[in-house]
């Protein structure tokens, strides 16, 4: 940063993603540092203080975020809580004068996303969404191949992302906290792929879900497939699951194809192309890259490609997919720009 100062980030929510991926990533950033934490657990706070040298003045619980206004060491609050808890934290952080970076999905309804966007706008702070794959060089190369029509025009995209979610109690299996199952959790990566590759917004979505009403998936879908219709006749087909490991996408163009397998992992993603030409890109820390980009946008005032508006676009489409799965009908997306709604149950 200008003057040699890195922006101070406070992590709100200290689960596995924060502990295993985000906190270690600060050591690989150029513009960011871990400066504070927000947690409801005093024991957890003590462990993090000891490990990362966080002073007591930079430790908050969820009811004291407003006190950050008095702490110049913290510039950004990175929200890593369950999906349905993000809006209140983001709005409180903005009121305290802090920028907000939020895990995806931004929230579980369009209305809540809008509250976050307006809260940051009113406070004069920035809102960003942690779309880490937008900074992976393999993903960016696939976007280039599509946009430059290296294999001709894109005709179809297909892919899948899923994993074995584990047994309850898990917040991911509680719709009141998650807003839905694998679609809103990992299907959002597939949606981002389709929107990045085409550079367009989908016109309509159709979806079908699998649910086991009597088991652990009584509150959220077990698996879901969805199809997006884009301008110029491009179709995108994706599957997402909480029971089966899947992690890839393929782009079919007029004169060849390309894609990634694995596509959405934290590390070691690999791209390929049908002509056999190699992809030679260095391994990066996606979390470090996305945080550095957000810090740079704050410093320069430039627009971010992963701002709140980008986040609400995805949530709107995901909720339309849930509507399609629930009703069995194709849902048109044109004209739904400010529609509300809440996610999850089909």
C-alpha cells in the first residue's frame, strides 16, 4: 500500500475456511494483514490471539462490531460466517467505517444483499465478494480462449461441482443458516463459470433437484442440476451435489473444446484444451490474490469486478433456479432485477 502500510483485515467467523485457508493466506499477500477477529467464543479468541499476536483491542464479538470505529488498525472486515448471518455483520462493519469483504454467496436473499449494498454505500465503504476463481490464471485463460474465440464461438458449457458434506449437525444442512444446499454453496461456482465464459447474463434457468425427505437432506436439496440459457443460443448445464465428488467444466466451441479438471479446488486446478497446447501458469494462493485485489481497489478507488452488484446477480439467479426446481417450470430472468425472495427449500 502507499506509504508501505498494509490494510488491516478482521476475520468475522473463525471456522475451518478462516483457520485453514484465509488466515495462512495473509502471509502470502502484498497489501493485507490479519489485524483483528470477530467471534462468539472467548476460548477461540484466545487461541487466535496467541497464534497470530492479535491484541485485545482488536478482538470483538458479534455485538461489539460498532466499536471498530475506534480502531484504526482495522480497515476491512472479511465475513466468513454461515450465509444467513452475513448481512447484519456487514452492515455493522460499514457503520463503523470499515470496508466489507464477504464470502460467497453474498447472502440468502436479494433483499438482504441489497441491504448490504446500501449499507456500505451509505457509509462510503466498499463491498466485495470472495470469488476466488476470478483470480486463478487457469480460469482467466479459459475466459480468454472464449472471448477471443480461439476455437470459434462457444456453443455449450457443462460441468459439475460436489462433495460429501458430512453428517448433521452442520449449518450447511440447516436452511435457516445456509439458504439452501449444494446449489447455493458450490453451484455458485458453476454459475460464475458460465457468466465469466460467456460474458453475458442468462435469459432463463431450469432446474431439477434430488431430495431425501426422510434423511439428513430433509431441509436442503441433496443434489441439483440446472440449465442456463444465454443469448445467441449458448446453453450451460451443471450439476451440484452434497454426496458425490465432482469438480470440472468443459466448454464446447465450434472448432474444439477446453476446460478445467479440477476446476474449483483451493490449489492445483488444471486447465486443458483440445489441441493439446499446454497451460503453463504458476500456482497461486487464490485467497491472497482476491484480498490483494480488493485492497488495491480500495487504494486506487477503481471499480471492483467482484463488488456487491456482482454478488446479488448470482443470488438472484440461484433463487430463480430454486423456484424452477420447486415449480417444475422454466424461469425467465429478464425483468427480475430487483425481485426479492429467499433461498433454499424446493
